[in-house]
C-alpha cells in the first residue's frame, strides 16, 4: 500500500471535517475542498501535469486529454518551458489562506535544461468551484535571461458536451468601434481559435466562459491589467478545449538571482445556464480577490459628483450642493476634475477655493458624508512644472487626456513622485475616496533611459508600475477607498478588483447606455464593480431606476437647480436604492431578458439564497406593450412568495413555480417607465395564489 500524506496546517481530524487541504500520494498531489478536487502529477517523464478538476458532489469531471495540461507555459531566450519540459522537484509546502478557508500548494522545481527555478502555486477554496494558479520564475544561472512569452491560462481539458460556445464581454470605449459591454456567444468550430484582446484600452474584459448544449462548461479569468491575447480552441475529435492567455509584447530581462512573476489566473467548472459561470466568478472574486467593501452595511454608496458642472466649480457652489446632497441621503461627495491648479499640479486652485479645499472637506464631513477627489495620477499638463523639469519621465505613448501628457508609471523616479503627490492630496484635504481617472493606464513606453526595458513596458507598466503605485499608497493610507475610472470602464480586469472597491462601467452617457453596461458587466464582475454616473438633470422613475442595479449610484445633476418636487423624488428613490443594494450586491444576478435596447422592455434580477428573496428592476424603453410578464428565477417552486412593487399598490401571493412559468404582470404608465419588483417568502400562504387587481 502506498504511503499517503495529508498536508495541512490543522491537526489530523476525520476526512469529512477537514477544511480545504492537500493530499500527497507518491508523485501526485490532490487539492480538495468541500466542493472541488484537483489532481496534479509528476509523471515518469518528470513533467508536471494536471490530471483533472472535479466537482464530486454533482459528478462533474474535466480531465486531461491527448495534449498534456500543465500550469507551466512560458519561454526564455527562445526556449519553451511547458508540459513537455522535464522538472526536478526541490521543495514543497502548504499554506493556509485567511480568506474563505483556502489552501495553497507551493511546489518548487528546477527546470533541467535551462537552469531556471520555478515556484508553482495552486490554490483551492471551500465553497468555490475554482482553481487559482500562478508561476514564479527565478534565474539561478550566472547569465542574464529574457522572458519572451508567458501564458496565464495554459490549460487543455476534455469537454464531453456537444456544441460548446464561448462567451465574451466587451469593455467600454468611445473610440471607433464604440463598445459598451456587449455580450457575445460564439460557436467553437473544430480547430478554429477564437481570440480575445484584453487589458487597459483593449476590446474585451479579462474573462471567458464556455458552455455546451448540456449546460456543462468552464470559466476563467486572468489577473493582469496590461494587454493580453487570449485564445480558445476546440478539437471536436478529441473533445479537448485548449486555452491560452499570453502577455503581449513581453521582453522581460531576468538577471542572475532575479525573479519573474507570471500573473495569477483562475479556472472554474460548472453546470447550468449562462448566468451560472457569472455567479461562480463573482462569488470567487468577492471571497478571494476583491478589495473588501469599505462599509458592508452601507456600500454601495449613494454619491454626488461635481462633473455635472464640468470644471466650472468653486467652494460656494459646492457647499450649496453638499447641503442638499446630505439632505436627500447622499453618502459620498466627490469633487471631480477642475479643483486643482492643473493636471499634475495637485494643489487646490486658490481662485476657486479661497478658503482652502480642506475647508470644504471639513464641511462635507460635518454633514455626515465622505469626501472624495478626482485624481489622474499618470498624467501631467504639457506646461506643468514637472513636465518642464523632467521631460524624460514622460511615456512615449500619449492619449492627450484633457491635453495632458502621460508619465511612465514603471520609471522609478516618476513613480515615486506620483506616490508622493497622491499621499499629499490625501493628507492635505482629508480624502476618504480617490476617483482615479486617466486614459489607458498601461501605456507603451520605449524610452531606453527608463528603469524598465524599452521593449517591456506592457508588463512593466502593469506589474512594476500601476501595481506599485497602488501598493505603496494603499499600504500607507489603508482607510482611503479607490474607484477605477480609466476614462470609462476600459480596464475591467481581475487585477483591478484587488485595488479598487468599485469601477465605472461606461461614462456619463445616459440611462439606456447605463443599463446596457450593467447588463454586460454583471456577467463577469460582482455588481458593486458596475458604478454608474447619472448626468440627467430631470428625475423620474425611468431615469433614476436605470442607475439602481449595481454598484455606487452617482448623481451628477445640479442639485441647486432642482425644484422641491424633484428633490423629494430623489430622496425617495435614494431610500429605495438603500433598501435593495444589499441584495443586488450579494445575490445571484439573473439576466431575465436580452440586453437593453430601444423598443424593448428589459429586466434584471438579484436573488438572495440567504433570505430566499428576489428584487428585479424592470424598464420599458418605448416597447409597444405597456404590460410585461416578469418571470423571476431562483425561487423555490413549491414556496409561496409575497410579491409587491415600488409604485404599484398590488400585493400578490404566488408560488415560485408560478413566478417562473407564467410570471407576474408589470404595468407601465408611459413609454419610458420603470418598476421595482420584490418577492419575499410569505409564511401566511402555502400554495394558493391570491391577487388584488388594483394598479393604484
């Protein structure tokens, strides 16, 4: 009988009671959680390969196929190191992970042909159907090496279901071709690769999901802000899905003793409809990757942002808006672009703030709100002092963000200047929230005099640039929350979620566009990462409820110009948002209709398994029919629910089966209208359906 070891930081207890753990059996390692099992093998050829990833409770299994699958795939000096490369095991250890009862297996290998040392890290978490992996490469030779290719998603697994399709989600862009989180589902044809281009300023989010006709599928995400070329290829003969996510324009020198980190990625398996991989991704992100919410009971916040005035702001105007904002229930008050002397000169404009910006911050705090400021840390005005003194700090790629020039984030002197500037802003003005803006945060830079290699700015400006700026500032000022805005949602990545508590999806582009962005973004990302800017001055049910589903709701209207009836309506809608935000933040998102579009009615739902309740926002966009049959998902078929509405005075009692099959009629008064629908367990009824017909 072979000797079996369980590697865990806990005392030996019965197998069924173990938390996520690792078992060693000869030359194989099995990572096991309460829902997932992953097995890896060091073969007789000394190659390290994945054997399988399984969901034992429901009998799902994805296994290695004709092509071997390994977490290792990169190239150094033209030599590939992958599933065919012989390795020698040096050390192994297991770590307990604080978040969500996780376990990490670290295996250190020597690569026998080229003198590189590899640290392979594999992670599994209780309640999550996800394997997270990463590889660190160390140069243990006496000569410099160059990493020329690195694949974050080097998997090849057998798909047993027929007709697999690939789901992708766009990012946001106003540049042609304009994009707004459109969702595509592409058939995977035999041998034909489907490509995704992700990262800052690229077309797509760093996420994909596949699904066969029998509902079997996988999902994956990669944790990198720079440009990536990902591919999915399906071989119908072997039924094998081949994944890859390679870092673009990689040319990273590795001197003797240096290490290179291939960014982590995650792979999950599931069975269900297209909402299922989104939900599984979102729960994993919240449990493992994401920056914790700043306030679990009140987040996502209701926010007011000054951009409704553009740069025409001053302390008197902002104080008047702040007083009204506090009165109607706003929780965070942000002063957008225009408060500083110039982009890159992050001191208040004395002509706009003669009493000092700190005076305004103190006033906002006295009203019970948090205070936020807009900062574009990677940009400086062309005529600024820093640009004049240090023209060599500028990156070579520019996007003219409000006429500004870009700084190279991975050039160490520029990076330290940026860190000091942001820390100064936080300390001088009592800042609780940074609205980080800019165009293309990961810029190309080919300057030979910088502290990064001129051919490696994509990797360096992400891993050694933006990450380092955020690490330094957030470690020094941990109480300050950051919002990601790269001139709109153009950096929607699973590295972004580690540093920011929310992200804008599209920019201030109106009600329909906002719903379209929230629809697409809530497939891969937790709803709190879909904050929306509401620029409309008028307030009505159609407008306000177009911004309610998702992350922070950000008013940009001119509050001092609103009439009392508009402010009263805004206050009541803010109260409704605060009622539903916990469910929309934590529940499972169901995309009940197709994407919002003109002449349609769209509906999106969040279901809470903890309370067995649901909330849905239903919006009519000039649809022909004034009645919409809303079919809710997720509810227990045999249970009776109390169904009520935000406006409609009807109270219905319907079973989960009735709500799913025939639905509840939602009535609209105008061509553009919206309603919020609630369903909660009703202990007064068991199966009988009772309705009252009154609309008002």
